[in-house]
């Protein structure tokens, strides 16, 4: 395990139960791969009536992108925001219907200063359940 949950919480602005990722499995300048189990927790802060809609996968991907940006810039905690999401595909209605662990991948397609474009996917074993593209604007240091 490269980075555990506590390490992730220290690097992104999400705190407590809102830090949805459990660990970083792998990362490079081009991509990050994380694991998450919070999608099956009925106390997940994004859940409604104990269910977690698949569209919430965008937040999981966003946190992976924020973490990747922090690792690339070696500046934890700066944060940023999702400027846009495109080509979003949800193959399940709910993430809590997925297996016990999700793999969250974000592939950096373009970086221009504090602006980045990623392709992302969340998978349950080998089956992709949420995918899309996102434009991210990182806060300046």
C-alpha cells in the first residue's frame, strides 16, 4: 500500500467520513489507482436512505484526481474543484450494489498549469460501473 486512508486525508481537503478513499494502490505522473470500501457503508455522507447513487462515483473520482494533483505538485491540501464532467456513464443505479471494494482510476489526459483533464472509471473487480471525463481546476499555491 503506497498511501493509507490517514495519508490521503492529510493530502486532500476532505475530512472525516467525507474522505471516501481507503488507499492508493499505485500512482505515476500519468495516473492514480485507489481503492474504496465506503460505498457500502449506509452512513456514507453521500448516501440517502442508506443507498448510494452511482452518480456519487464522480466524487470518488474527484477525490482521486485531487490526490493525484497534490502528489504531482507536492503540495497537499490545496484542493480545487471539478469544472465539468462529460461522458458520464453509470452502469449501476447504486454503488452500494457493487462488491466490497471499488477500484478508482484517474488517467491524466492533459495538464496546463493548474488545469487538468482526466478520464476516470470506478470498477467492481473487472466490471466498470462508472466512467467519464472531468476538467479540474486546482487552487494556486
